[in-house]
C-alpha cells in the first residue's frame, strides 16, 4: 500500500505575514486562559482564534480535513482535552468540510501500537463521536504500513514516508499540546507533524539515535530491560548487553533510569535527529500549500511527551492558546512564552526557573529544542520571526 508522489515544497503566502519595517513576520494569534464571562470561555476563545488566524481560508467546502492530534498514551492525562477539539470540528463542519480526528501508530509499543488499540485508547480518553463530534481514523493503517512516499529533496532525506490518510487529506488542522520533550527539547507543531504524521518505519528513520550505557553507574534494577519495547536490553547483575540492531533509539530506557547510567551522545547524534524530524514535518505539509492551520495549547506544560503513561506536574503556569498558519512561528512563539514564565517549585524543573531562562533545558539539560525552529526556517517550513496578536 505504498505510492510515491511528487509534491512542491511549502510556500508561505505573503498575505500570511505581518510587516514590521523591512522584516516579514508571521502572524501568531494568542488568547489567554483568563475568563470572566461565557464569551471568554476556552471554547469561545478557540472559535475566535480560528477566525482570526484565517482558518476559513485553509478549509474549503467538500474537503476531507484531517485534525491531527495526540490521543495520549493510556495512563496519561495531559493531552489536549477533547472538549477543546469540538469547537474546531464545528467550525470545519460549518465551512462544509468533513473533518476526521487522526494520529499514527507508535514505534515503541504501548496502548497505541496498532489501530485497534489506538482507537480504543482514544475512546477511553474521550475522543468518541459524542464528545469530539468527528470520527477517529488512524492515518497509517491497522499495523502502520499504509503510507505515501513524499519527495522533499533535503539533506537527510530525498523522500519521506507520510501516513496515507494524512497525505491524502485535502486540508489539515494540527492541534498540539506544547510541552517539554526528551530528546527533542520541546514538543509542539513541528514534532506533531514530523514524528506524528509518520508511520512506524518513518519514526525509526528519524530516530536512529542509540543510547550509551555506563555499567559503573548501573544498579541492576532492570527497569530499562522491562520497559524496552523491542527487548534490546539484557540485564543480569548489571547491564550485560544491548542489541543495537533492534534498538530503535526511542529513549524509554533513558527516561526510567534513576542513576543516569544511560545517556545519548547529545552533541553528535541528537542534532541530526532534530533535523530529520524537521524534514519529516516538511513532508507532512508538502502538497497542502495554504491548506494547513495550527493550534498550540500552552496548558499543562509537562516535562514529558504525552506518549508516556503518566503526567507529571506542569513546569510553569498555564499560559493560553495560540493559532497560526506557520508551524515554525507558532512553535517559536510558544517556546518564548514558556521561557518568559517563572518556573513552578517542587516540579521536575530544578534550574532555569527565572523568567527568560530556558525551561526545557532546565528539565533536560542537554536538549537542543531550538534546532527545530532554526532548521525549519532554513528549509522553508516556516518563519521564525513572528508578530504575536492577542485575540
């Protein structure tokens, strides 16, 4: 079920920019979480952001519109609430399009490794038709083998593998929970596109980052072996072997290690990983020029991805909701807004708690999240310069 398609690279329309002097800035619309009337509740604010960001130009009558989001791993509760998805579904329906909720299966196992388990998890988390108002379709098929080859002609990839239902959709709205992430630094629109729109084989192409083990620090607790989705680690008294041929570099072992016996070669392997992820993001929206919109929810800004089966305490207070037609600009604005906050005490954020300090490196000190926006701007995914407009 594979088909190669040739598409053009993203071209952002000049009308999507606001000018300040000689500098072009992408418009990013922002709404806070403060509310003192029904007109200021989050559903109303989402509708206002939809209109302000020009999503009505993104969606056309008769479109099959993908709403790309993350249903959350079973046990996680920080994913975007389905009642916030409902207003977007209703706005798309009002434009005469046909929305569907979608995500792709995971590389590492868990409750979303195949379409049956994935839909069951989505339903358990409230993404049924009666709440969200649209059907759930897993974009890469039953066993993650339905995808299109999309030509992008970049440094790491000439072609990328994009989930079939996303590649075939006429338009797309990308809804992202903005949070910290290991090893990507942060997860927002770019990661939701790059990793989130790829089948398992495409996710593996992006990772290709292998862990390093220090047996001297290992206590033999076996948590790394027990959590490994591919049984790549064996432990006797201490780490005894790692099968790098089956290791996918998912990083689950790194998250659970309490003694820091596991690490990545951050400065050698992680920057190329970030670039590969960003190139995949380019492929996810290629062929949909002017047909993709983005929402970033800066609520419950947790230290981990929604892929983990838990939700730790948020690092900073809730900030608000952003909307844009530029994935790079909305992520840069989100990154800046999070870092402008004062960190919350008694969380995983142990340093960089002052306003202006990098909260993501305060949690995962070796992460390089800025590469996403820098490289995304370089390859034409979007524009780092933005104008924040309050709605």
